[in-house]
C-alpha cells in the first residue's frame, strides 16, 4: 500500500494522522529523526494554532518562529531540530509548510516587494513532500525531471477546518504542482474547500540536488465566474477560475528577418541587465522590477564559468551566422588537433574558406571581454582613456551603418550552443526560397530542432508560453508551421504567441503574373497554416516603414533590415514586458511598474472574448510623446500608429479589446511620469475619445527603452538625448544614433479589432481566386506544394469564419453557424 493510497482512504486526515502515516511509511524518507520531530511538532500545535496560522503560506513567514509559548518546550525542540538539520537531507517543501503552522500570532511578512499585499488574498497553504518512488525501468523516461531520480509529490492543503487535506499525487516538479492544484479546483468532489477570491500556490526558493537556485514560484487562480462578470475586468481576473500564471518563456526565431528582429530584442535585454547592475546608471534602470529569468537560463560553460543565456532557438540559412560559430561564443572550443593516424594513402586536396572578418563592433566586444578577463585574473593591463573610447564608439556606430550583412554583426549577446541552428545545405544566397512549397520541400532536421526546443522547455519550472518570431515572407513559413504542429502535439496546453514579421524588401513588386499568383497564394497559405497552430498571431511589417505614420520621428531606410528590424524589436520588447514584470498584490502600491500579465492572460484577453479573434494588430509610438506640454498636443493614444499591414484606420469597433504598454513616459519635458499619473492620463484620454474599446489593459513601467551601442542611427533630428521630443529639430543632423540618444519613452499596443478585416479578406479572396475556384490559375502550383482540394477548402472555411466573426452584421449573438 502506498502513502497516496493510505491517504486516499481518508482524505481529511488531521496533522497527527498525516504524520502517523509518514512514520508508518518512513522508508520513503532519508532521515527518520525528521519524521519524529515533525510529528511531535504537529501534535503539539495543530489544534491550538492551526486555524490562525494556516491563513498564510510559508512564503509570507519569517523562517524563525516568534512569540514561542514558554510552556511549549517540545515545540521549541522540534522546531530547532527542523531548522538545524542539513537542508539536503530534508523534504524542504514539507518542512516549510510545517514551519508556517509553527509560527505564532506575530507574523512578519518577508521584505519582498513581489509579495507585498498578497497575504491578504491567500486563503491557505498548499504544498507537498517529494517521496522517493521509482517507476518501472521502461517508464522512467516519461517521468524525467530536474532531479537525478524520479520522485512522487504528495500534496496536502492547510484549510480553515484545522485539518490537512490530501489533494493528489503527481510526479515531481512545479509543473506537476500546477496540475495538482488546477485539478483540485476543478473537481467538485475533492475534499479541499474553496473560497471566492484570488487563490495562490506559492513555493519557496529551494536548492535542488545540483545546487542551482530555483526561483519563487506562484500560481494565481481567478475569481468565481459569477463574481468576475460583475467586477471590473483586470489582467489578473482575465485568467478564469482554473487557469494558472506561470513563469518562463521559450523563444523561437525562424528565418532571416526574424533573427534580425530577435538580435535587436536580445540586445535590449542585455543592455537592461548591464544597467541594472551598474551603480552609475539612472535609478530607473537600477530598479526595473522585472524578472529576466523569464527569458534567460543559468548554466555553466565547459570551463566552469557561470553563463546567463537566452532561452531561445534560432533557425536560419547555412552561413547566416557570419563570423559567429553555431556553438556561440561562450561555449566555443578550439578544434581538436589533427589525428596522427593516417588511413588514406592517395592524394589529398584541401578546400578551406577564410573565416569571416569581424567588424569594428565585434572586435570591440572581443577587446572588452579580454580586458575584463584580464582584470578578473588580477592583471592590470591598463585601460583606454575616455576620449579614446569615445572616438572608438563613433567609429563603431558609423561602421555598422555600412557593413551589416548578418544579424550577428550587431549582436552583443552570448548564446547557448543549442540555440543556434543552421540548415545544412540551405545557403543564405539561395534566390528562390520565396514560397511555402519550397520550404516544405527542403525542410529537414525537424527532430533535431524539436530536441533543442525540448531541451529548453524541460528546464522550465512553470513555462508560461512560447514566443515565436517568424519571417513569413518565404519558405521559412513552412518550417515554422511544422515546428508549431509538433509543439501543439507535445505542449497543447501551453499558449503560443506568434509574431509574423516581414522586411519592406519582401514587398517588392513581382515582375510577372506567375510571380504575382505565387506571392498571393503564399500569403494566404502561410497565414492559414501559421494561425492554425498558435493562440494569437500578430502580423508585423509595412511595405514602406519609412513613409508610415509610425516613423514620424524616425529616419528609417527601408532597404536596410538592420533599420526596420530595430523598430519592430523595440515594439516586441514593449508588449512582452508585462510577462516579466514582478507581480504585485492588489493591496500593493508601486510607482515603478503596474499591469503584470502572463502570455495566457494576454491570449485570453485578446482572443478569448465573444468574437474569438486570434489576429491582433500591433501599434507603436516611438518615441512616445509626453503626457502634457506643447509636444503633447496629441495624446499618447493618438500617437499610436499601426505596424500591421492592410488594416482599416479610424474604425469604430465597440467590441475591440486592447493591451497597452507604456515605458518611461514623460510627464512634461524630461520629468518621468509616475505610474498612477500615466494610468490616470490614459483613462482620461479614453473617456474623451469618440469611440473606445470594450476593454483595455494598461501596463506601465518607469524604466524607458535603453539604446544599445549597435542600435542603428534611425532617430530624427527632433529626438533628444533621453528620447524627448524637441520643440525644434537639431540643425545639421538628419539622423541620430546611440551616441546621441541614450534612451527613449515607448508605447505599444496590441488590439483585437475589426480593423484587421482587410488583411483577412485579402488573403481569403486570393485563396479562392487563385486556388479554390474552378479553373484557378494557381491550382497546379498548390498541388506542387502538396495541398489537395480538401485541404484548401478547409483553409478557406477557417478564414471565412475569422471574417464572419469580425463583421458588424455577422450576427454574433446568433446560434447558427
């Protein structure tokens, strides 16, 4: 009989009974003395203190009990034993749960801003102990986790009835914890009692068997459905009763332009990491209140150095990495020496290509790393003067404007060796990789790519979603669709947020009718396939970014992917910031950030409403205007302009849903606006608007967007050093770069709106005209791509439903199809 079976027979056992069971099955624990001490502690204090102390999870307690009753010597001895025992010998979660019961009336919440106010919402504590249970050898691969062995997690809850309630048994890991809690809340017959309000599962940071520090995990469960309908919607309440807030994001970049966008995106993150630890940086950069572990992983190089690298997989042509190795830079080892064993006696011809020369920026990075390594080793090699470094910086910036060919040319980030993948035999100078069918034909290595993605996913404790950036202008759409289909099969409950990005160069007019048909069919098929395997798709990429309203204060050159991708990456950084904001309780007040949200919350908000529109529009204000003053004659909302192509402007859609993120906004001049001020101004702007969305979620951060050194010179003459909009342009300056503009305020918006109808209708119409109708000129082409008539009709039906959902006269309330 297992412990789980024993507890299942009596699901509402007291602490004493629960500890008796642990004693009876003590062979599962390494240290029986721990069991005895925990049992003694539980017996002594369960009935006297549980009702009061079970109200808080152990995450809100000081680790040392206070106000110990003078006559409770047994309690003190038991607690002392638990505290003094070797951490590696105890089931840590269970110890902390007992400690929460052992604490007395005087509770002191830990000084952690992320927890402030949450104790007022917490209705109880839920946690478990890991029991060593080994499954049969042929099943062990299924239960692999972060530990070297398979363990079983026995979950119990402290409830207001002064009882431990058995919940469930699952395999170890926070993902299993999440599943246990979710199932508990869904099952009406479960013994655990539930209350209205927000409910949390909280795990303490503990050190695992490999000595790596796990973060603090938290899951939030929303309001009762009836209460949510009558309450003002918020990002927290969007999740629903049985949804879970998780942590890590796995990023996937597919295709050339997608990697240009990704390179800028990771440069922003690297810059923020550096500024956060820089004592001379502005306070807004040192107090960002974000958790970079959402995007990054901690590891160790073969030399034993600690690494902090993006949790990302990049796919591109062979040769697209330029001077960078597929192993990255941190893990790159010298090639092994040639073997002395010779087995071939014939003639040998050697063909060797010269390594690509590093540009000035990459040379500069190498010099700085060498200098840093020298200083760490205690050798004083002397540093360059500030005047020399200033000249060098300007040379670097000017050089990058002219020499960027690969996305690695301006990347300042170290990557994990599993992150970079080049398609063997698919070279970057291929001229015909321009449609979905070709991508289908040449794609190989799918299992190796899936293993790389799986590597990063299985490291996660609470994966909140996938972030896909896909260059959908050519064959990489098919590559991404195959990967997305596999992810949908393996991680069906994990949301995928997909950005389909295009460079203005990809919009060049075709030179023949055949090319026109191929291009239009590619657009329709690519959108249909990609959207069928994600929860939310955001098309990004204008035919001419330089002449768009979004570039009002910019000086962008459309023919340079380095330029356009910088704008799109800045926008992606902004809209993804809520995913890594520190989460504050409803009673907390922060003047630095507000509006944290996870990927699933965003997806449910934008695509889970009554219309179920999964195609979102991206808007940006770069730089964002001040909230007041002469330059703020247009509101923040009025300066948001679309980066999504083929959309209607000035559409009054009363069913629209929006998510806005504002970073580093100025109140007036160069005075940063507080979070409450931004919230109030945006709310007032919506009230004055002639048409407003059904709902808007606003996320605000005081930290602006930093401009890294390799950022292109795309700012106009009206942008000041801190991104402020000047009253008059700077004379003699057509464009300004990272040496002139150090940071900018930025606002971005994702919206679900009927304004996207032209985008959908164009693709639906072209699919019918060129592919589905009788005698369609592209029918043979689609067959060569591997699509039959039935599959094409399914695509058309799917897009037709999208269009109907957004039509004002579609009869959304009708029960008919």
